[in-house]
C-alpha cells in the first residue's frame, strides 16, 4: 500500500517546522495495529517517519477492581521478564505485544487483567515453554514446587 505525494497539513517537519509535508510511502506496521508513513518536507528536504495508531482508549480492569489505561510498555516488560535469557528475538516479542494489543483494542473498551494474562500465557506457550512457566508462576501465584509440577504436567498433556 503505497501513497505518493499526499499532502498532510497537520504534520510538521521536525527540522524546519513547515506544515506542508508529503507522504511518500505508507504501509501497515506492528501486525496491522499501526500505519507507518514515510514523509518528506518540500521546503528543506528532510525525510522522517511517523506511526499512526488508533486513539481508541482501552481500560484495564485489575483483579482488585481498579482501572487503568492499557499500557503497551507494561505488557512488554512482563513478557521480557519472562523471556529473559531465552532464545527469542526482540522482533518476536514485539509481534506478541502487537497481537495482544490488537486483540484488546478490537473488543470493548474494557479488558480485564485476567484476559490479558491469559492472552500472554497463550502466546508464551507457543513461543517458549520456560517463559510460559515463568509467567504462569507470577500470573497464577504459584506457592511451591507442586504448582510448577502441576503446570508442567498440563503442558505435557496438552502437547
């Protein structure tokens, strides 16, 4: 999906502040949750990239009933902690975050932390079993080795 020469009066050039920048390339990004636009300033020639995402606000309902805005960075931190020192690329982590975020933004404006946790577990189960167990130990509040044994048995049983 390429668009050439489309004017955008609302995007200022970061170098000279001209408001008359042109879109020279446009394509989906972040698993379709954003649009990447390559822009050019006709005055100074500066080229820069913008990312456009939905402004639709999603609220996360925590287990204790508190509500807070969905935070992509917080989701990523939790996944990165579970995946620390595992053979998983940064790009793969970004893809997982994008899929979970897209799912959250595609539903109602409210999502529970439980729904996000289950989505993360599902993604991690496919990506890396060790990371899955790490995440599950926090998410499911493991109390001891028996909890790990039960979860490993469930992993083995479900293939």
